[in-house]
C-alpha cells in the first residue's frame, strides 16, 4: 500500500509540474496518473528492490562526472585535425541481477558519450565504443558498482 501511495503521489506531482499547475488538466491527469501507476506496479513490483538515498546521490554524482569526462573526450577528438578513433564492438560480462538494475546499466551506458549498448544477452553486454583502447570494462564495472549501491544489491 505504501508503494501505491508513494508512486501515485510522485506521478501526480510530475503531472502537476507538466501541466504547470493548471486545475483544468486533471481530467486527463487522473487517467494518466492511474495508467502510469498501473504500469509502474506491473513493471517494477513493490519489493523488487529498495533504492538507497545515499546510493542515489552517489549514482547522480558518478553519472554527472562521467558525462562531463565523456563530453570533454568527444570535444577534444572533434577539434583534432585527424580524429583518433578505434571504434569496436566490445563484449563485457554483467554481474547485476536481472530486472531494473540491468536496465538502468544499459540505459546509463547509452547516455554516456562514446558508448552505445547493442545487445544484452544473458550475462553478456555488447557495446559499440568509439575507442576500444579506453578501459571500457573498468568503466562498466564502475557503473555496475554505483547501480548496485543504488539498488542495495551486490553485482
């Protein structure tokens, strides 16, 4: 019951922000919030994992730092006369449990410059990277560790 109230309140708050506080939008808003709540409960049942507030802060800091670092790397490469790239497909093992932690890992890597998740099959993740000479596996391990702290699970 607590998950329903918490999620319902969060979705209602998101709707209120998107609707810019307009009261006349709640006719559609109630239906939208209910649909989001139902989808949320189906896709991420209560008890599937607990988010850690400190893990969330750590993950946010990690993500921002990696985004900045990746953006600088891409900018430096873009301004060089000859782009020094070594694109490749790289397979890395994934230790996170199935479900939301793995989905978050795949989506996080997609948002970081220089990597795109191609395929997740079993415990293997295939990434397309701009430079295979970089420590890709180590960066994936770091992301996994942050996500494990976020979900209070061990990779």
